[in-house]
């Protein structure tokens, strides 16, 4: 009950005691009653409005709570789906890695098989080549059972006697049977001389060059230099001949006779002039 409901009766009693049953009192009493009604009505209206406000607040609270609950549930569901997706993706990656490793191992195995197959093919080819190769020629036999020295002396005697063709065959036989002996370089040199005397300059140059290549420290090596240079001059190869004469002078300066003859040849080469074209 509000404070107005306590104050109004009190005012009413005071008014009755002071003014009696006058018209003013009656009028005042009415106004007080009207005021009490208005106050009561205003209080009731205020309570009703407050109640409606509280109900609206309650409804809003419940609505927001439901919305927040729905949003939270949706977020939880999305997070769970993302977690499942990530787990599935990780599993797929692991499976792909395992498949890739298996593929690498398969490729390595195939490469190993190819390597073994290639080696087998190489072995087969080698075996076929060995089977198809002609047998090695038998070692050259010593002509007529002659010793190395006897064969060399016979060839030299025929050469000095002018029987060059027979001497050539005997020197060749000597090299075939005794190519690693001490006189092999001399035999090769005499072959070059036979070709030179026959005017076969290129064969002579090749024979003398063989002396320089196979028997560089032979007693006939200085002569092979000189005769090779002469054969090159006969072939018109003066530049190559000049190099060969210079090699003789540089390598064997103590062989005075050959050095002087080589220098004389060099002077002739230098003095020679190319033919003038008309």
C-alpha cells in the first residue's frame, strides 16, 4: 500500500475536526478521494508497464540465449567437420607418400633388372665376338731355321750385292721373327734405303719414320732422320724436311758429318725460290 493511502485518511480526520460538516470539507474530501483514485490508477499503470517491460526483457534474454546456443552449436559442428576433413586429408597424404615410396622401389627394381640384362647382353656379345674371331696367326717361324744373326747378314749381303728385292724380303722376315732384337732398328732402316734407292719416296719416308718411332735409340736413328728429310724433299715437302733436318741437328749435335750435311741441305732449301708464274 502506498504512502498516499496512509496520508489521505489522516488529512480527512483533521479536516473533519477543524471544519465540521461544511461544504468546504465535503468538497475537499471529494478531491482527496479523486486524488487517491488517480494515484492508485497511476500506480497500477506503472506496475503493469513495469511487468510488461520485465516480460519483454525476459523474452529478449531467452531469444538471445537461444540464438547464442544455436550459433555455438553451429560453430562446434563446423569445427568438427573441419577436424574430420583435416584428418581425412592427412590420411590421404600418408597414403600418397606410401604409394610414392612403393613406386620408387619398383623403379629401382626395374633399373636393377635392366642393368643385369644389359650386362648379360654385353657378355653374350663378347662371347659371340670371341667365337667369330679368326684364330691368331701362328708365330713367324725363322726362315729355313736360320739364326737372327745369319738372317740379318744374308739380307745385308744381298742388299750390298744389288739384289734389293731379295734383301727386302729377308729384312721383313727378320723383323717378323726378331723385331725386338738389337739389330731390328738397322733392318728397318735398310728397308727404307731400299725404297729410297728405288725412288719410292713415300714408302722410304714411312720406313725411316718407323725407325724413329719404334727404335728411337738405335744406332741408325741419326741416319733415319737425315734420310727421312731427303725423302720429304723429293716429295716436295720442304717445310717438313726442314723440321726433320733441324731435329737431327738438335738431337745429335755430336754427329758432325750428318750435322754438316743437314746444314747444307737447309741452305739449299732456304736458297730455293718458288717458280715464277707467267
